């Protein structure tokens, strides 16, 4: 056990099947970190499994007991799981897959979706929690995993908490992005209202990048469309300010060259170095015989406001495009596999709608009314379709409410759960 200010950490690593349908063929490692309040380390506490967002986001590495974790460790022993392919759980990066042919890599990546994560969690529950039922907290994509968990192994769950992450159960990727682009356009409008001077600055940057070869520190070329990827943070509480401060330092004095700090920050924010699964996120919507077919790329053609010659130039959001897998160094090894996944018409069903309709496990969900990433309308529809779900629809928080106001958000959900007992 590792001591930390106010907390005690214990690391756990288990070997799980790569393919849970073929348990004897090959194994991978899954890592999870147990966190408990220092003054409760010896207590018999219920477990809370934290399911990170993304997809492809590793579990938090807490430096202190703050935000939602501070609230959670008052009453729970928390398990921070690095979902397979992330962090210390057999990570997937450009380097780890560079020798895989495209067809093998595509088949490999299909084993890193929510159904496999749920099966991994059940192994952890048996080996780390002694088989006891546990609570779960699903942030964003973690809520998608929660619905898959309730579909596959509800017997392992006591209570589920979800923040900004109730998915549409049977929607296609096309429906998801048809709803997403108007929300991203609205966020762009808010950004330019907050910082009207940035409209000219962004248009000028795009024109400069079209007329000049500008290289990022890793030798990737910076293009206008890569610049627009910065809008992926617009759904966070800090997003507008972060992009504004970044643009503010774009030019060197004299205005003829871009600054090193700007280029470095753009590379870092749009490079996907340790998040290739996040860039492959359309595969999270694959179910049954429907190909996702680069849905975000096809959908943008229906929204002329997002044209590359539009003025103001709109940033894109959490949408991924084929060009990214050719132009971004950390994604190039995944290009062929990404195309195969986009064309795939053989996807396991993630959500058992009949079982979910009869669900008896209490689910308490915060739904953010203005969420850019997870459509509130779809979330409320799912809440009506799944048994024993109670929602808190709020406009007080953006998508990162659990991180920025974690005590309040998680505390509210805990109070809702207490009212059921």
C-alpha cells in the first residue's frame, strides 16, 4: 500500500483474456488502482468502480483527495481501472501496433470495446473485491460502459451513477452526428460571441496555413483542418478560454511567423499520442450489421457552415475524419484498420434492450442539458427505456461537471440514491 496525503493506494494487475469468447487463446494485463481515505483504510467499505470517459481514456492519477474523489472516499473504497488499451492496461499506441497488418489490427481493436471492458471489470470484481457487488461511477463514455454492464452482468452491480453519459441504445453513428453538428455550431457561436476578435484571427491563421507549409515540432504539417480540431474542448467548462489563450499567442511579434509555444500546444492538443482509441471512437456505435462508414465525415457535407472557406471558420468538435489517420503521426499506423472498422458490418450488440427495460439495479444519472458530446435528448430517451433510472437534468454544469464540481455533482447523485433506500 502506498501512502499519499489523505489517501492510501494499492495497485492491482490481473491477466484477462484478450477475447473473452476464447479465454484460452491469449491474455492481456488490466491494471487498477485501489484508493481509500487514509483514516478509513481498515474499514469494511463498499466498492465504487470508476469508469473513465473517452473512449480510450486512462483512469485518473490523483494527487490529492479533491473533487469527486474527495466525496467518494468518504463512503467507498474506490477502484480506478485503466480500461484495456489505456494507461498500464496493455496500452494501444502507434508504437505498440506498428508491426500489425491492417486486417489483424482491425480485428484486435474490435476487442477493446465496452463489452470487453465489462468482462474485465467482472474479473477485477472477483479477484480484487472478493466477488462483492459494487457501485459504479461512469463519466461520459463510462456511462456507455455502464449500460453494457447492466446488459451483460447486472448481478455484479449494486448501484450505478452516471454523469454525462447515457447513450442512445439503438441509434446509429449517422443519427449521433446528425445531432452533434448543430450543437457544435452553437458552441462556435458562443465562442465567437465571447471573443469576437478571434473570428478574424482564426480566418487569418487558416489562410496562412493554406498558403504556407507550417510544420509542428513532430514534423506533421499544420493545416486549417487540424487547427479546427481544437474545438473538441468547446464542451468543457474551460474550453472557450483555453482556445482563446492559445490563439492569443499564435503569432510572433510582427505577425509573419507562428510562435513555437503555439505550435507545440497545437501538436499536444491534436496529436492523439496516447489516445488512438479516442480517435477511433466511431466504432463505439457499431452494433449489428450496420457499418459506421465514417459517419462524421459524411455528415459534415450537410452543414455548409462548416465549410473550409466559411467565414467565420467553425471549429469541429469530437468528430473524427479519415484525413486524421493520414496526417497525424500517432494515428498513421491505424489508418488501414480504421478504414476496415468503418466498413465493418459485423458488430456485437452492446445493449440488451429487453434486459435493460426490466433493469432492477438503481441508476442515478446526471444529464447535462447543454452537453456538446452526449446528446441530452438521446440520454433522456434512454432513461425512459431503461428500468429503475432516475435522472437529474441540469444546465448548471458542462460535460466536465464531475471534475470541476465533483463534490456537488456526485453528492447530488448520492443523495438521490439515499432517497431510494
